[in-house]
């Protein structure tokens, strides 16, 4: 009897193993190479040498307080957290950002920015602190330069922080110096906003170490999606590395016309960085001798920069819709559908030969979406 039970158990085991092997996905060497690039997570962050407040605990607390303070805007109605809602993965859920006036770009998440090289959809800033200053100055967003000054002059706590970190009172500082300090403190805070480990990360480790049991915890549909992502879909070529972006710019056939005129993306971004006194080439870079401005120094506008946008990181992407620089695609299904039927005639820049219509069937579209969803952490 015991023997029969053993045999029955053995048969069941073989049956279940064969189901597993039929269902498990086999990756090619190239796919495995890309998958390897997507970790480990989180990468080590060395700190931002251009920002002396990077990693400073006082600046992190001060920056966090500034980030949510409505008094940073002209009419006291808008803080950074109005659009970058902390409980909502630092996005607003709208197609286009809405400040004092309506904007023309989709609000990006402010998570995982410690690893970026350029900031904003067009790379309009070359440091996180430079990027943080823009919405305060922008008339359409917060129009808050005077408001920031008033806050530091009237509020003892904010005035005290400023004095401590700047070494002089806000009254002695120019508007530009004041904004740089505020931008750097908020950068110190935002650098700490890093998303958690995901089911994809656990699968990646299991796959690379051959841990079959752990691998099976990852849905088969996500595995097939990952295979498409790192293989035939060529998504990993642009969405490369631990944060699923190579940090650069590309065009994917999304319209660059706005309700007002055109948004030429990277083209204006380069111009902005090259002409702004707040870039890493200017006097506010706290450690220019470290070579941290080299990328900016060698930046050149090219004719294919026109209409290119930053390749966004994809961690927590399921939580940050609508998608693309103009928020024109509502869901991840829409995004994958866009790549599936991409219209090559709309790609006006050269060299985007990576993108081809993939003509995915509905299961393949679901698979890619289920993979993208696995890039969100468990909480
Ligand atoms: C009116 C809504 C709105 C407000 C208010 C706002 N932002 Fe943004 N934020 C956006 C939009 C839209 C973008 C994309 C902008 C672009 O590409 O030019 C963005 C982009 C960013 C980025 C770049 C992220 C990346 O992926 O490169 C950072 C950093 C940022 N905001 C920080 C802040 C800070 C700090 C404040 C407060 C001082 C703030 N934002 C206030 C809407 C807003
Ligand atoms: C040529 C480089 C390139 C390739 C290849 C590529 N992407 Fe993208 N991806 C981009 C760029 C650039 C954007 C932003 C485009 C815009 O806003 O105009 C983007 C945006 C996205 C977004 C929206 C993210 C957000 O926060 O709005 C998702 C999701 C995405 N891509 C997934 C994929 C998938 C899946 C594939 C493979 C089928 C893929 N990408 C292939 C460059 C690329």
C-alpha cells in the first residue's frame, strides 16, 4: 500500500513538473543580458557632488517640509505635493499638469530621481536641484519667488533652517541664491524617495541563480511579457538598466503638437541647460572640479533632438498613468498597443530603427502589461 502511494505520488510529481516545464519561459543569452541589467535594485547612490546638501539629514527634513508647503506659491493654493502627490506615487493622475494655469506636459513621478542624469521630459535641467527651482519660478505653475522669500522671512522655523544651511539670513541672499538653497534642500529630500523591491526583482535574482522554486512564484504571463520586453520587443534597449531607462532621449511617434504650439522636447531642453545660470556649468555647482559638469559641457543640439523626449524609468509605472510626455495614452494597454502598431511614418528623426510595429496579439499585449505591473512594489 505504502508503495502504491509512493508511485501515485511520484506520478503526480512528474505530472506537475512537466506542467511547470511546459509553462516556464526559456530566455536567450541576449534576453538574459538585458534582464541582468535591470538590477540590482536599488543601486548604490553615491550622493550628488554638485549639491553640498545631498544626504544632509537637516536638509532632508527641511526639503520635505518645503515640498508640501502651500505657501510656496503666489496665491497659497499650490505646493509641489499638489501635483506630485506623495500618497499617489508622486503624480497627480491627470493627463497634463495643472498649476495656476493649465500645463502642456504630463506630471512625472519624483521617485527614483537620484539615478537620473537629466530632468524633465525634455531634459531641461542637468541636476535635480536645478529642476526643483523651475516650478517655483514658472508663472503657470507656482509663480512663487516672492512667496518663498515671505515664508522664510515670516516663519521662524524656515528662516532658521535657511540661516543654518546658507550661513546667512534670507534677507542677505539674492533671489537666485535663495532659490538654489531651496532647490538643493528639496533635492536632498527627493533623493531619499526610492521605490521598493518588486516581484520582478525577486524573479530576476532567482533566474540568474537558477532557483526554480522562487522563479515559479512569478506569474507565467509576466515571464512571457519579460521575454518580449527584453527580446523581440527591444524595449530593454531604451528602457535599460536598474531603473528601466538608459537616461537618454528618443522619439516614439507621440505627437509633439500641444494645444498652444509645439513641444520640441530635447531641442529646447538642451538650449535651456546651455543658457541657464543654474546649470552645472554655473557658479552654484558645489564641486565642479569633480567632472560632474562634463556631460553638460559636451552637450550639443542635433537636428534629431527635435521632438525627442526622455526615456522614462518604468518602476511603479502601473501607478503613474496617464502616460507619455503629453499624457495622451490613458492605460498601459494603450501604451503597449501604441508600440504594437507604431506608425513609422510618424517617426521623423533618423536612427530610431529599433522601433518596428510588433503586431502583438491580445495575449502578448496582456503579457507585456502584466510584466509592467510587476515593476510595482508590494506596498
Ligand atoms: C502644476 C503641477 C506641478 C507642480 C506644482 C510641481 N510640478 Fe514638478 N512636474 C510637473 C510636470 C508637468 C513635470 C514634467 C515637466 C517637464 O517635463 O517639463 C514635473 C517634473 C518635475 C521633476 C522632474 C522629474 C523627472 O522625471 O525628471 C521634478 C524633480 C519636479 N517636478 C519637482 C517639483 C518640485 C520640487 C516642485 C515644487 C517646487 C514641483 N515639481 C511642483 C508638475 C508640477
Ligand atoms: C527607441 C527607444 C524606446 C523603445 C525601443 C521603447 N521605448 Fe518606451 N518610451 C520611450 C520614450 C522616449 C518614451 C516617452 C515618449 C514620449 O513621452 O513622447 C517612452 C515611454 C514609455 C512608457 C510610458 C511611461 C510613462 O511614464 O509615461 C512605457 C510604459 C513604455 N515606454 C514601455 C515600453 C515598452 C513596453 C517597449 C517595448 C515594446 C518600449 N517602451 C520601447 C523610448 C522607448
